[in-house]
């Protein structure tokens, strides 16, 4: 007879890999669905509890550019510090390409080309 592994005792849902990384978060949700999908109440409880952890872990983050080489980190909607959302995680996994981001990148490339006046 083999003992069943108690996944709850070995996996830390508070780990930033699961709460602050889109791939980790989706992996954990998939696991919760596979483990508890046959019990509606348990599934709702486990998925809801995990989503609450994700929300709390991401409150300090926003979708503003982190440095001068970044236009924004907005995956779906702008997110501001203190607000619930994971748009910044979506942006890291799937960066948006829009008219604005293309224009911004083109301007940055033009700005990096030395002008003829600078050579005089």
C-alpha cells in the first residue's frame, strides 16, 4: 500500500513563484482544479483562497515603466499601487505591441542616432 502525498503540506502557495508570476499562478490554479475539481465547495474555497493570496501579493505593484528603457507594463488595464490586479504579470508574459509602443521605440532609436550637427 502506498501513502498518498499531502500536497498541502509540501507546497507553499505564498511562494512568489505562484503569487507574482503568471506561469506559476496558472500552474497553481491548474493544480487546484485537478485536485479539487470533483468537489464544488472545496474547489471554490481553494481557488478563492489562492486568488486572495495573489491579490494581496500584488497590491504593491503597478503598470508604470520601471526604467527609461521600458514604455509600460500594462497587460490589459492600467494598475496602480494598492489596487487589485495582475495586469503587470500579464505584461511581463505577453508584452503589448501597440501604436504607442511602436512610436515610442522608433523615437528612442532616432534619439540614439548622432545628428550631423553634433559632428561639427
